[in-house]
C-alpha cells in the first residue's frame, strides 16, 4: 500500500517527517509520498517558491527510502486538488492500494474539498486522531465514517480503496508558521527542522522579513 501525505511544507520540519514515519509503520506502507501543493485551495499561498520547497523536501528525506517526494502538484496548473492527485496516482498504480493520510481536523472538513465524494473511490483514508480531538458526529463526513470505518490497518487489506481507519499517530508540536516567524526575526530555528533544510534556507535567504 502506498501512502499519500499532502501539504505546503513551507518549510518541511521534524513534525511533518516524524508524522510520515509513524504513518509508514502504523499503516504498514510500502512507501509514503510527500506531495507539496503548488496552489493550496484552503489556505494562503506558500512563502517559498515551488522549486525551493521541493529542494527542501528532497534534502529532508534523503537517505530515508520509505519517504518519497512527489512533485506532481507543483507542475500542474491551477489549484492543487487532492482528488486530481489521487486520480493520477491511481492511473499509475491500478493494482495497488492507496492511502491518504490526514489529520482529524482536515477529515472533519472533507466535505469542503473539491469533488470530495470521489476520494474514497480512489484511496483509503487514514485519519490521525489526537488526544481530545473530535470526529464528526453528524453530516456527510460522519456518514462516510460510519459506513466505511474499519478496525485497524488490517481492515484495509484486500481492497484498493474505500476504507476509513482511525490511527493514533503522535504529533510533534512543531509549526512551520513559528519557524518562519523565527527566521523573519533573525532567530535560530535549529532542531525544529533538519539541518540540510536549514542550510538551504540560509543559503537562499528564505523567510526573511522582506519576504
């Protein structure tokens, strides 16, 4: 099974990477694709360019075979819709299960996503719970959860898509927003993100106050 984790990764940090590794292990994934968005539909545009964010991601996962950087959204025009990405991955991997990894907050808002009802036909959904986090109690996303929920990753076996599994994935409290603020203020964000990523940021002068 191939996992998919999207985001702006602006910049990628240890919170993203630890979450990705936890997902690989918990869901028994063959690999997990980190897919940076070019034009995120539900949030402001990234501060760094697509090329800069791609370079940082590639530097961050170098030497970690289970994590793959997938830049297809960066070269696709228009908003970076998850359904389009999953459809293209499905065409490339017609006989292998796909699993979209997302947090509970994103899952609750799934019905605001572009063509969201097509997503379960393309991939399983792995929803990362957090202590005290809420799941939808009513509405179309709650109905999807009730109809498609399986007990544990083993419940996804034998199907290419369509299941919803809840997983407990520890999250490091690291924020890309805070990292950008530290850099803009001339402070050191070391140990919040990988050293090779910080080197790229400093070499290219990213996230300075003028940006």
